[in-house]
C-alpha cells in the first residue's frame, strides 16, 4: 500500500512540479506583465515609494489597527514569514548543486514575471474579499475562484469545485510544507549544531508556537513584524560581508551564471542540451518554492490588510517577490558561488571540504564557517530556525483561512490546536512520505489558482488601468475597489 501511494504521489508530483505546470506558471506571469505594460519596471519608482518607502513616512502603512485587520507592513511581514524560509538557503544551494550556476538566471527570470503573478493575486484578493461574522477580512484564491471565475457564464459549478480543491490542498499543505517539514529542519539543525535532543526542541517550539498561533492573525502579525525584518537584515548583512570578502570573484560568478543558463551540457559534461533543461527546471522550481508566486498562498494574509485600493496591496506583492528572490536568494547564490566550493567553469561542487561531505543542506553553513569560523555555522543554524519558525506561523494562517472556507469559522480553533500539536510531530519525525506528499499538495494549490488568475486577467488589467489613470495621471474616474457594492462604498469613503 505504501509503495502504491509513493508511486501515485511521484506521478502527480512530476506533473504539478513538471514542465506543464512550470509553463503555465510562466505564461500567466508573462501575460500579466504584458497586460499591465511591465508595471514592475515601468512604475518601479512608484511601487518602491508605496511599499518600502512608505514604511518610514506613512503611519497608515505600519500603524497597528484598532479593528481586526492588520497593517500593510504586517501583511508583508506575515507573507514574507511564510516565503522567506529554508528554500532561501537550502533550496538555492540545492538548485546550484543540481542545475549548476545557470539555475540562478532562471530563478531571476521566473521571479521577474512572478512579481506580476503575485501582484495579480493580491489585486484579486482585495477585490473579492469580504468580512466574516467576527468582522475579520476573508480573502484568497478560493474566493476569487468562487465569486470571480464562478460568475462567468456556465462556470458557477467549476468555480466552486476549484475553490474547494484549492482549500483542501492548502489545508493539507499547511501541515506539511508549512509545519512539520519546517519544524523538522529546526530540530535537525539544533541537534547537529548544538546537540539539543529533537524532543526537547519539539516541546519548546510547540509551546512558543501555540502561544502565538492560537491567538490568531493579530498576534501572528505582531510577532512576524519583529522577527522577519530582523532575520532578513542580519542574513543580508552576513551575506554582504562574504560578498565583499570575495569581491574579486563577482565577474567570474556573473559569467558562470549566464554561461550556465545557456550551456549545451550539464554541469561537468553529459548529454548535449540537458544542462539547459536542468538549469531551467531547477531555477524555476526553486524560485517558485521560495517566493510562492502563483501558488495563491500569501494572498490569504494580504487580504487582511487595512488597505482600500487593490493595486496598493498588489504592489506589496511585487515587493514581496523582489525581497525574497531578487535580494535574499541572490545573496545566498553569490555567497555559495564566490566561495570556491563550486567550480565556476564546470558548475560542479566539491565533494568534501575539510573532510566534511558537502550537501545542499550544509554548503551554506560551510560557506559562513569559512568566513566567520564556528560562529558562522551557528549563525546559519539560528537563521534556519528563525526562517522555518516564521514560515510555520505564516502557513498557520493560510490553513486557518482554508479551514474557514471549507468548514466555517467555528472549526478554525480546532484547526489551530491540531496545527500546534503537529509541531511536535514534525520535530521528532524522520524522513518519510509525508515530506513528498506535502510537496505535492503545495504544487496542487498552484493549478486552480493559476486558472483563476488567467480567467480573471482582464479584470486585473481593468483595475490597474483605473488606478494608473486616477492616481498617476490625475484623471477623474470612479475607483474600482470591490465586487461587493457595500464594500465598494465603504472603501470609497476611506480613500476620499
């Protein structure tokens, strides 16, 4: 039976993370980029000003809300908490070791177009959100599938079916990719670097996680807005120091990335053409794993923002992908490639360093220990711990919203309790099928979500043009803010 499940999962996984899905992901990203006239480049000054620039000037962006919504900055931090995780360290290193330096180029490319996929998800999330009985915003792919796709002629049933499927896949993925695999990374690192038994780590993290998660989104957001900026800034500073130390290698690193992206052979030789295929596949996969653009996950927390304009939250989606992949993942890649542990000519990683076998799990800690000694390895272990824990916090909200859609608000507390208990299980479990199943469910979320974004792309275009005309060109047009007339009126009053 176990072998049968494994074989079925492998077949499904090869599809959801295979070429058909990656092509669909690319098509949606390219389409949204073209429809919005390359918004991520054409209006880069504006979205930078309205996101990272506004953090230091606009109290509405960072100020805590009195109602049950969260600030724009908190929504970003909670979304980044779920995306900036082990994929930024282990995932990037793994992509380079399997696909060579060229994988980094394709990671950049999928992130460039992924900015507009994430933008579109957030625009639709804000437009189709609604208040639940607890006066909390509820939004996400399930709602724009049900009310957006479902409003199209003859699509009511298929919209609802896709919404339910998305919610089921999200619920299951939250326990795997969003919980147990992350916590297992924490317990493994704490055991390897500091010698802490996994069961002790499990109990401690379960208690801390429980105190935060059971308190709901407001408490999760208040924690992530403190953890995420701290951990990202510290990791960036460490990576920049390594980069400055190896500054003489920058030219060679860039050369290896671009050469490897279009190399005819795989790293170290092999079948002609296979190198390009491997670089594209690994780069695109790791990019999506890292920033989750196209999965429809982070939109569930962005929809809880106190923002009124869908495009305003869409711009935070652009910045989220930019920060996660273009900045953090790139710094990881450059740290690894400039370290001497990867042969930049062949793209092949060394087998060992100082007698220690190099793997995707330890190559980044090896790089940091080369520059900072034992402190470097401990730093990476702590970074992985913070990244993984914050990822678990973010995903607990995604699972909560999926549970709310499927079973109603009363069951969300039951979900949170089960999620917290599962933390201990993740800390003490070994390698097993659960990891692969979680990976599959994570990918399965992408398919219904991308269908929804694709069908509703004309609406995203319409909302974007409306915003640009009103805000950037000063035209007198009625704002497009919500599908619901009452919410539309309420949001109009808030921006007037």
